[in-house]
C-alpha cells in the first residue's frame, strides 16, 4: 500500500521453520512489521510445536500467540520449573514431561483483532473473527465471531447451510484469477450470488470437459484384481478332490472351497477356511464318492488375513508427506460411505489429484490396483477404484489407500515399504465425486469378505475418533 509501511504479507517475513503462513495473509504492526516473530511467545525449538496460519488471514497489531513452552506442571505439588535452572535441580524432571497441547492452527480468512491473545494448541476454524482484546482459550468453530476473556461465542456469521457450502468450496484455494473474477461477490454479504457464480463456472468447466473427453457413463468393461491367484487349481479326478493352493503374497491368505455337491461340502466344511502363511504352497486331497466323479462343479475364493492371529494395535503415521496438512472430508461412521463394517472407521483426507500418499507404517505391499481411469458419483462405481493394500506383520494390521489416479501406484506387489515412504498419487477413481484419499485400517474378519475396519491412533497426536469433517490435520 502506497505511503503505508505498517502492513506486510506475512509469509515474506517469516524465518522460523516452525511458523507456517499461507499466501496473502497480512500483518499490521504499529511499530515494526519485520518483527512479527516477537509476538510468538515461548516458542522453543526443543518443543517442536508449530504455529500454522492459513491463507488470506488478517492479523492486527499486538496479537500474541502463546506456545507450549509457556506450560508448567499443573498436577504436581509445585508448578515451579526447577529443572531449567540446572545444578542440583537438573534431574527434577527425569521420567516426566511438561504438558503440551500440540500445534496452534489458524484457519483461512480469519480476522484477529488488536491485542488478542491465543493460548497454546488452539485451533481456530476458517472464516472466524476474534474481537479486540480477547483471550482465546478454546477451539473456535468455523465462521464464528468470538470475544471476551475468555473468548466466547457472540454469533455465527452465516447459516449452517451456507457455512458448510463455504467450507466445501474453500475459495481461498482457488487460483488467483478465479478469486479476482469473484472478488465483488466475496466482498458482498449475499452468499447466494457467490453460489450462483461458482455454479455457473462449474457447469462451464464441466461442459468443456465433457466436450473434450466425451467421457462415458458406462462402467469399465475390464475388471482388475489386487493380486494374482491364477496359479490356484481346484478339480475333481476319479474319487479325489484336489486343491493346489499357492500363496505368493507377504501376508497370510484364507481359502474357501465349495462344490455343487452337498456331501463334498460337508467334508470341506471342516477345512474352510484353509489358512496359509506367506509364500507357502500346498496340495490338499479330499476323498469323494465315486458316483459323483466328474459331475460336481467346484468354486473357490480367497481373502487376506489369519483369523487366529492376535492383533497388536499400534499407532500409525498420517498417510501423506511430512509438512503437509489436509482437511478431513469424511470421518468415522460417515453417512456417505463409512457405514458398513468394512469402512466404519475409515478416514477421508482432502488430498488433491497427484498429491503424494505415504505408507502409514512399515510393511509389505500385498495388493495393487492401478488401471482404472475414471470414477463416478454413483454406488455402481464402488468396485472400480484404484488402491493399494499394505500388510504390517509386526501388528497384524492391514492398511488400504483408495481412489488413486490412473497408474498412480508408486509400488508393486511384493515391495517392502517403510513408514512415511511415498507409495502412490491421489486421484478420482471409484465411487467418489471429489479427489481425496480414502484411508482404512483393517483386521481379518469372517465371512468371505475378509476384513472389517478398526479404529486408529496417529503418532502425530491425532485420534481417529476425534476427527470431524473440516478438521485440519498436519504431519
């Protein structure tokens, strides 16, 4: 701004790697705009906590961010920090830790007024306004106006319907040309006008895509499977049913065999399921009546996992690259697709197409589907997603990473992977209307479906049970 030197785009001024600021967020300071970091108090490197501020935020002079270095013991007899003074007191904290509340996260399009104080570990949602001289001691929901000491809700800025639309639209992530075209609507109080503008633009883009690609609504004609079982043979010869079974995967497999003859199935019921450890072959023979030889038809199925294996639950890492943060698109028991035993505890992260997916834990690649090219917002597309399955032998858990782009797998079946290793690229295949990563932790379960979803804790201090739509998680 001409003749005004108190204001700056904050991202250009930050030097501390533990302070992350989004584009177009500005800071106003009565004294020195180059000294924002003085307002981030008790921010010690050894704590490792971060201050994360989104895009298009407005931060007034005198705003203070209190970080976790300010925390003292509160459940001990004394809260005095003896250990920091060394000497005879240096061992006072052996076997103990000072309390921490995690990163402080400010959303996008947040206005923080003059002399506001924000306490450690606070998460302020998108579109929030914090009144002058407030002290924020609790998380603030999106598009709220709060004020006071401690800050309390004054009112919501818009209706819940409009707030949800704004959170889904995420205008701050548009390219700058699109923002510029809509700047008149963004500075108006009529959200319906912005909705209409975005809807018209959406249809223009959609028509352009359809006219170029002529994408068909037909489901793919070819089906792909995550591992090859072509070496398995089941047949009846003379008076014997032969089952030649081969497990080439780095995880246990369960086989279920049946025939069109009930007397044979009665014998097989004592065997089913037949469980094999990884990389094992076997030949099973079952005697049958000679009068049905050649008449009975055979069928079989296979699924991963050993039902008798004890599961050693452990924390996993968020399934994307370090330094990245994403919104939760759908959490536990989500009404859209997370309402079956197979997906009940799945979490959908808002990765965009081509964003990198990482292994949540050490393990082996036991399944890959990568050849589907498109998806659709129709349940018929459910079986046509690209995905990767990993087995984690130290725990017995399995993880799946779904909706990868066409050829979006960076690994192949049989590869060994490490926690945090890039394994795939996010996309838009299968049953979905938006690009994202569908992450699911699984345990073996009957019957032949093979798996059921299980809750998960993350080493980054997030609990899957506490994650809600539009929460932001950072690795």
